[in-house]
C-alpha cells in the first residue's frame, strides 16, 4: 500500500510539472506574439499615416487626369439612369473641394487630440 501512494505522488508531480511547463510555454509564446504584433502594427500605422497624408494629392491628380483624358479613350462604366452631361450640371465648386480636403487634413492631423477632447 505504501508503494502505491509513492507512485501516485510521483505521477501527480509529473503532471504538475507538465502543467507548469506548458503554462510557461503558452505565456512565452503570447509575450513574443505581442511583441511581434506591436512591431507590425507600428509599421503599418506609419505607412497608413503616410498614405492618408498623400491621398488628397493623389485624388486631385486622378481627377485632373480623368478630366483631361478625351472621353473616347476613357474607361467608362455604364450606370443605369446616368446622363453623359449630368456631372457638369452638379455645380461642384473648387472652393468646396478645397474646403473638404482641408477639413479631412485637419481631422487626420489632430485625430488624437480630438479623441481626447471627445472622451
């Protein structure tokens, strides 16, 4: 009977050791995953910030290019119910577009300050 209790205590020590080792491995993998995730997200954030700063300029270049390309060589996507001259009757002012771009730039530049102000 005494030998029986000795073998059960050694098997319980064995399972406790495996539990501790497994838990330590899981925590180590989680910590390394967090470090790698943090580095990846920091890099992605920098690239996305640059893209957001450049995007108004790219949008202006694309709109200018589309307005200078002759309609015959332009890629046209037919929309049901659209008229060819409807865009020219919309009356969009270049000042309105400039104001919208400045508003977007302001919101992107001061985003952390605005979140702190609203929270």
